[in-house]
């Protein structure tokens, strides 16, 4: 079968690999019908994360169940499913508390590689959500977004306590930041300030519900947010980048007593303890427990209440995955969908 493999920074290839099989009785194997490239895939692509060997890529996926292990109870061959980028049993104490991404038996799907024709899904009953009905093309794209970027943006908004009467600032205009805007508005935020310098992303931010767009970054960006909030700062801020500048911008843009939801994978982020102490803001984030939100998100998508699939602005066959990585790296695309 075909699979996307990164050999070195900037070196992405599609190669023939062995088709996966059931290893544990709780596994399922799915035929992947669509996958995509994540912003976090760009960290090793750009050399910001080391690669010790050629590595299978991808952790976002939808597909059809092809095989099930003897221990799988809730899924059948032929089911159309969407799953989280973290496999979880969905039964341990951490999962029951709503943090399936930190399940005691977690498996990061990036270690499996879902940019491929088939993928083995560990802990299938706890990881996969069956989709009922016959999704339209638009719904299918949105279900793929739910596998990571929508669920991650949703968690960011929840962690930032976005809600009625709140002003939410969003640092980062990639797919997660844009879908954080959608989530914040869906959760009832009165005002959402998108921080973006790119016209196409600004337009999508407004489509998803942003009420304001500012182009400044760093201290000037913080000042603009304060100007828009009577000097107080945002009640809630989503940090969807993972850099030092983005985290400091998020903390500084948040009013005392406010909340920062951080979901950007941190690279080189350090916070001064005294500065954090006197900022009086709440910090909550980390790997998004997408599985917590998947049933609700699937329902919203299948009833056409949200259209997160609009975040995909480039669609390519898997054979052209290298071009997809280049397009995202060069900011010619926000989010690339790979067809199989």
C-alpha cells in the first residue's frame, strides 16, 4: 500500500509499505478514505524536530473499518468512522475525566502514520466514532477536520473558557486558530479578535465568526487588543502556534483573571515565573482530548450546523503529498487534504 514517509527535513516521499494487520485484540484496521497534512507535521519538515530515521507521517484520518480484532465490541467491518489523533481506551480515570489525549494507555497516532491507504487503529472502541448516514462531500471534509484541527480548536476555546459575554483573542491563523474562532463563536463568545496578516485567512476567520481582525504582532498586537477591550485585554485567549512570541502575546493580551487556552505544540517556550505570577491569568492546554468532543462535533457536522471543512484550501492525491507539504510550508495553503 502507499504511505507518506519523511526521510529528512524537506524530503517527503510516497512509498510502498506493508499493509497493516491486527496486532492486539482491541485493534481495528481501517481503509483510509481521506487524510491531511497538519501544521505540526511541518516541525520535522522544517528541521525544528529531529528525525532519527525515515518516519511514517500523518495522524488525522477518516475511513471505513476493514478488519476488527477479537476484542472489539462496538465496531463492525464496513462502518464509516472518524477518530482522534490520540488512541485511547476511553475507560480509564483520566479518560473519564475528559482527557483522553492523556489516557494511561494512549497511543499517538503519529507513531502509526495515517497518510496511507490503510491504518491500524489501537484501542479501536475507545478511539473511533461511528458516523451514521451518508455524508455529503462537504460533510466528509468536515469530519476529517474533526479528527484533529476542529477538535483541537474546540478544546482551545473550552480551555480558554470562551462563552457568552466574553471577548476572545486568537493568536495564530492556521487551521487550529481558525477553527478556534468557529468554536468560540459556537460556545457563545460575543466578540472574537483574530490576529492575522493573510487576506485569505482573514476572510475565512470572518466566515467562521471573527468580529475583528488585527494584523499587528507582539507588543503592538497586544496594544491593539487592549484598545479594543477598553484597556483590559481579552477575557479568553487561544494560543494556537507554539512559539515563544505567540505564548507571550497570548498571556500579555489576556486580562487579569482571564484564561489562556494553549494548544500550539510548544517549541522553545519559556515563561518567567514572576511575570506569570503577576499576570494573574489561568493557563490550560496541551494535547487536545479530541475524543471528548467527537460525538458532539460529528452531530453538528452531520446536521450542517458547522462547516469546518472549509479550512481545506488545497486537495491533492496522496501521490502528490510532497507538494502538499511544500504548499503549507510556503503558506500557499492553510490546510491540505490528501485523497486516496
